[in-house]
């Protein structure tokens, strides 16, 4: 049932998914679906959990093979660890980066997932498993309890919030169109006496080299660099 619902969502979007339509795809009656779900909201939570589970499965497989991330991110190699960073922390940071990339990969593959994560439900069981996985990775770093707690929140908020927001914009105007819209805003700002905004103008040239992957990876590495920096001042885990 979950696989069929995911296929419908990928093909038609969340607005078109109904229990009646799902039952028709399964050659089943609507009543039989209520053995597995109480309604559409519950069904969306179920399939969200399924897709998050796939991200976790991919993460564990990649780590087991010594890979640094999904194939689509091979052009974004991880940065080298700072000499002040311990080997254990460097390895844990690399795996945490891989986990976040696996989550974003699923958001790119399933466009409806981002909207679901930005909404009310986060897949419950596998969302908790993802947070648990994050917590275990942070425990391998030289962080105190408060630092681990705040780091876990930062990672969860970035992966489920910012990452979902970036993925959700994939079908929005492309880089050239986005740059054109910003230029129009700058012209209006200049005419209204708000100044030339040189800082914004200086960034316009970067739109051509920008895509959702580079945006996500850049923000992810800024966050991980902050976590890495915190490990330099703590000699060992309490």
C-alpha cells in the first residue's frame, strides 16, 4: 500500500491522492484500507515515515561501503577536517553529513515530501529514528551534553526545515529568472530612495552557478563547521 501511495504522490502530488484513488490502484475496496490507516492525514504520515526509512537505509548502506554520500552529490566532496579535530569527531561529522545528504536526496526524488515535512507531520517513527541516529553520531564527538542537545536541534531543523524548504523550491523559477526578479526589485528600491543595495548586487552573479544541491550543501557545511569548532574546547565526552 505504501509503495503504491508513494507512486501516486510522485506522479500526481499530494492534492490528488485520495483513499478512493489508492484503492482503485490496488484493485481493492476503500473499506479495506481502514485496516491500515484512519484517513488521508494518517496515510501521509505513514508514507512519510516510509520514505524517511529509505533515507536511513541508504545512509547505513553508504557508511557500510565507505561512501561519503549519495551518487548525486559526488561532485560535492566533503571538506577536509581541521587539524584540531580528532579522528573520531572527523569521522562522525562525515557520517552526519552523509545522513543529511540522504534525507535531502529523498526530498529531491519525492517532491511532495518537502511539503509534508514543512507541515504538521514528520513521519513519527522514522523521524525519531533519524533524530536518534543524529544523537548517536553527536555522542562520538567531543561535545558536552548541552552542546550535543543544541547541535541535534540544529541538525534536525536544518534537515527537516531548511532542507525541505530548499527542496520545495525546486519547481520555482530557475536561476536566471530569480536573478531577473531580484534586479527588478533593486530597480524599484532605487527609484523609491532605498539606495543601491551594493551587497545584494554583488551576489547577483552567483545565481548562474546556483542550484538546490549547492545551496543545501553550502548551508550544511557551514552548520557542521560550527559543530566541529565546538569540539576543540572539550577534552572528552562527559
